[in-house]
C-alpha cells in the first residue's frame, strides 16, 4: 500500500512531516536509489527508502514516559563522555528519541517516542502545550518580581514570561514554586530566575501537555498505550 513519503519519514522517528519535506527538497532522501520528490507516494514494504545513509521503513509507534534523573544528558553521545539517558535505557528502546530536552541538572518527565508528528505537536510553539515544573530557589521573590515573571521580561533571546507561578512552601532560606510555561526555550526557567538574581537549586518537570510524571521514580519507564495519545 502506497503512502506519502513525508508520513513514512515522520513515522520512522527521524523528523516531523514538515521537516521531512525539507529533507526531500534538499535531496537527502532517495527512493530505490533515485532522489525523491515532495508529495511522492511509496510502498515501504517494497521500496528502498533512504534518508542520508539510513534505510527506513514503517515501525509501530511507541510512547514512553521516563523520569530523567539529575546528572545525565538528553543526547545519544557526549564528546566529554558525560552520562546520557541512553545509558539508563534498555537497548531495545535506543531507537526512540526524546520529545524536547532537559538539561544536565534538571530532572523529571521526558517523553520518548519514534513518532515525529507527535513530537512536533507537543513541542512546536503553535500548539502552546504546557510544561509544568517544580522549582526550588535560594531566597523568596517579592510580589513585584512574581508579577514581572508573569507579565514578561527580557532575555538575551527575546521576551519571555511564565504562564503561571505559585509558591507552595518555604524551607529555611529556600522557596518552592510550581511554574508553568508554554514554550520550550532552552533553560527558560533557570534563566528567568537568574535574571532576577535567584539561584535555582532544584528543577524538575512534572507535566508536559497532558502527560504527568506522577509517581515515577528517577530512572523509571512507563509505556503509554497508543489509545491514550
């Protein structure tokens, strides 16, 4: 059965459909040894589809929730040999890729999949999917700072804001907040607090879109049934 080429590339986990079309235009996709064209229909059971040097075909879509521990990178390999999430994952899941990233010192919910379209919808700014974090900082911002964080502030890569911020406890000289943002800009929560001279001590993502970390312990995995996507 023939299907659109960009759909097959997206289902292989290499890229979203939009990015797949870009790869095709760049001449990086071939069908049976010939350069592919945007909109082309192919049969993955019969045609040899290559993206760069990688041969692809349709795979069953897979989705996992993973509690990324602090102290590892969301990459396959690191030039400095720092630990990565793939050292914690079973080898049978090494073909999956993370939806978005968490930095080395951030823990919490990471979604793993081979579905490029799903990843695009969950991370692209157009869809405004919420990301919710628990944050522990040194000190206690006053109401003026809280208002600025919600109203908007300047960072080196443009204006940003928190969709919501709520303090839920103080322990000694530290404060705990729940912060909600709807964009995946690199280290946004950390940089926002640092702008106002507050150091983030702990940062954990507890929700992304409709998916929640709940009781998953660091390093734990949970398979999500396709019916719940």
